[in-house]
C-alpha cells in the first residue's frame, strides 16, 4: 500500500484546515511543523514577515514521523509576504534528504503561490508531483473542487509510483 505523510505549518489555522481535509481524503498521516518561540499577535506577525523575507530558518520542533518511511510527502505552508513560511523552510532544509516524492500546497491572503512553490522545489531538489494553491477566501468557501482535483492528481500519481518495501513506518526511532 502506498503511504502519504502530510507535513504542514499553520499560524492562523487556514493551512491546518486544508491539511486535515487532505489527510481525511487521502487517508494520510499528519505532522504539524511547530516553530520554537512565539509567533502570535502583531509582533508575531511582524516576525513571520521578516523571517520569510529574509529566508530565515528558525528552530523547529522536529515532527514525530520520519519522511523516509513514506512514499509521498505533501508539504503545506502559508504564504507570508509572497514567500515560503520560515518554519516550512526549516523543515525542508532539515528533512529534504529523506523525501521520496513531494507535493505542495499553500494557503494565502491573495498571491505568492508560484514563488513559494519554486522555493520549495529548489530547496527539496525535486519537482512536486502536484501543487494546490488556495486563498483564505476560497478555503472559507469550502474549496471542494480544488481540493478534489488535487486529491485525484495525487491518487493517480501515488498509484503510478507504487509502494516501496520497508519495515515499520511512521514514528521516528
């Protein structure tokens, strides 16, 4: 059986909502990328902007699942100031050697998906099998068509990639 891990960071909850929806539809396991330090309120918002624009890699709590134990890693990020969020940048930098195949999704107020996806692909060193970009307004409206198309694309590519043989998957040892 082909296995999928969804790894994401969410500051406001939009990316989390999409990650959880994808996990249900793909029967995937989920890891939240958590940053060390506070990013809430106006000061947190400003810190996020500066880190994204400066391409900072902040300290993160390494999620509990090992990406190498999965066939596909779906990485989700909010777009901060037309850039990849700093916690997801840190996660990719830390784990990229362990990514078999990748897909990306992002959430945003308005724009910046293309730049975020290009940065993610560059950091991963591989092209994604599929991408999904959603505005916050589209998420609030349900985004069923877009999410459904992304899931169908991933289902087709997961089947084409086939399962890999391995021992126990999931938690880091």
